[in-house]
């Protein structure tokens, strides 16, 4: 990084290298590929037939998966499910109450 900083100083003196933001790496989900989580959630909700919380859905989805979920992975999965459900609230799914119990829209 020092060499990059030296070259930048040669080309443009006074350039602030500290202002360059580090690239964030996205962590992939070990159980669901990109775009398949919500479809899996809808499938679980169809099979259940009753309104479910995001935690109940996450527990069903992780049950029996090969790499056992750590506490943090389970919480992250639950947050991802909740974000997907909230994004589609009023369309495909409907959330009611607190904590929200989600059901498929009619």
C-alpha cells in the first residue's frame, strides 16, 4: 500500500489516501444461493399453512442442514429472512402483530 500511496503522491501531491474507503466483502450464505432464500421461505410458509415468525421460519430452514449453524449464523439468517419479508410486506406476504407473524397473501 505504501507504494501505491507514493505513486499517488507523485501524480497528485496532496491527495489523501486515507479518504479511500476499503472494499467491503459480502459473506455468502452457506445454505442458500443468491435469490433462493425468499423462495425457500415461501415454500415453508405454504407447507405450514399457519402464520409464522421469522425465527420459526429460520428454525425450519436450518433444521437438518449440513454445516450446523452457529448462534451468529442463525441470527444472521433470521435477520435476512425478516428483511426479505419486510421488503415484500403487503405484496406476497402479510405481517401482523408484534412480533410479526407472517402469512401468505390471499
